[in-house]
């Protein structure tokens, strides 16, 4: 198998057409609303759901987090990293 690595020149992509100072200045003016979105139904999980169900939803849905609900109200956020850390903790102390 042959691997070819192409060296890209800075000018080829235009990533730095403006100075870093200009780019950061423009980013500072952006509002959160630009990045917001309405979560889909598959991004909500009941707070009493099992870790297995949560992991299934996170992995299969390719979500970084799920909104935990109780009685239809959002009560927290389950992050993918937190779920993986709990699985790691469980595996570490597993005596199989």
C-alpha cells in the first residue's frame, strides 16, 4: 500500500486570508442565537432511564449529549463523556 501525503500551502485554502486579530474580532461579535438549534425528540431521555439506554441513544444517534427530563421538564444534561467515564469506572472495578 502506498501512502501519499500532500503538503498544502497556506495560500491554497484561504484559511488565513484575514489576520487572526480580524477573525477573533468578528467571532466576538457573533450572538449565541447563530449556533442554537431546537433539539429533536431523540435527544431527550427520561432521568430514570438506564445507562444502557442512554449509551444506545448517544452512540446510535451520534449525539454529544442528551437532555434529561422529569415529567416533561428538562432537569439536566447527560454528556457523552460523562457516560463513557461511568462505563470506564464500572469496567475498571469489574471482576470478570
